[in-house]
C-alpha cells in the first residue's frame, strides 16, 4: 500500500485515508435488511431495539463510500468533515481510484449488490460534472475488478446555498432524468438531507448553508416521477428533532418521496454541540415518536438503525478520520 494511504480496519470493512490528497473512502458489508431496518411498506414490521453485530458477507452486499471533495465547505453543526478543511473537488480519476482501491483491498470479486454512496466527505452537487462522469462510467469501472449483479449509486445532497437554486434545480433534474430514471432504469438513489421541518432548527444545523424548505419543495415539485424506488427525505434524529408530518405533506409529494429516519451519528462535532440520540441504539422509543405520526399521515417510512459497533468504527456519515490529523 502507498505510504501516504492509511488503512483503518473496522469490524465490517476498512477505511482508507490519502494523507497527501486529503481524500477518504471505505468499504463495508451489510447485516441485511431484517437486522437493522424497519419499513412497514416493505413488510419489515419488527421494531429494532438494538442491532447485534454479526459477521458480514461482501458477496451478499458491498457498500463503498467515497469522497467527492477533499474535505467539505458546508460546515454543518453535526459533521466532522469541515475540520479537514476544504482542498477542492476530487477529480473523476481520483473518485475512480477510491472505488477501485476499496474493491481491490476488500478482496471481493463478486457481489450480488454493489452500493456506491457519495457521502464520505463533500457535497456532490458542488462537483457534479465529475460525479456525473463517474456515474456514467460506474458499471465499467466496477467491472474492471469485480462482478456485481446490481450496481446502485446514491446521490446524497444537503441542497447548498452555495449553488443558485436555478443551477441546483438543473443538477437535480439531470440526475433524476438522465442518471436515475434513464441510465440506471430506477436503480439509483437520490437522498435529500432535510433533518428538520422547523426552519430555525434546520438553519442552525446547517449553519445557514442549505436552502430553505420552501425553495427545496419548489425544486422537488419539478422532479420527474421516479422509476424504481422513490426519492428519500433523510432525517437523522435526536429527541429534540422537530419533524411535523403535516408540514412535510404540504412540502413534498408522497408519490415521489419516502422518509428515512436514522440516529444522528456520534461524530466528535455532534457530541461537542450536544447533538446526540440518547439510547437510540438500544431503544426503539426514540424512533417510534417520529415514525408513528408519519405512518398516520400515510407516509412510507424507513427506520435505519446502525449497530453501536458501526458508529464506534466511524463508518457512518459525518465522520472523517482525516479530521483527527
């Protein structure tokens, strides 16, 4: 391994840091949907009171998470990535290297499902030209080193004010029309970081760098109907999170969107700012208080709960080991 690339083994995979280029990426396996997902509309109705760590099998599912930027300029209240600083966009070739390095390092030559998350460091809409090139060539890139029955990329965005709404709208339209619906025939994901239905709380969490909900709603009204899975409204929750289902229903179309609830991940920044999901890894009460009102409002809801080991290993979004250097 190159001297400037650092490896940190986790209990479900490994994290890699390029100290010189200020990039970070990882691969992990998955416990399987019944272990850490509740989604009534998918027939997964069991409440999750703690996720038991088990061995993972990469041939069932492999998740690679890469950085689209070197650090991040967003400065969210709950994320360690801004501590890395901001050192520019990752090139298409650098992102391709992250993927190939992760797969080769894993030793996995075949998987039933390959997920690519553009969510380790950076806001992918700031680097959309390179991201689009990567997604257009992803099947070929993965095919260089492994066989995957299904390839599923996920575009996660914080909807930054650093891009004019007209330009951000074009990016979202392009991803949904050309990438998700056309190139991947629905087998791709769009995830919007909403986090709160209260503008003041949301503005505080994003330190004023995300567009307000009315502007986001306006952009989303123009999105095409999704092929395959719906678009996702993501809510990492704490006991203080404000999530009003009626407000959400007024802003977003249930025929286009689902709601995803996760715990706020225990990053150093989140903990230092008192943003934590107390007992959320062991007690479903934390999630039920948000899930049930959404179900009553006829929303499709996914509740995703990581294991304590996964958060301790810092594989979840908002973490960045480069922030410790």
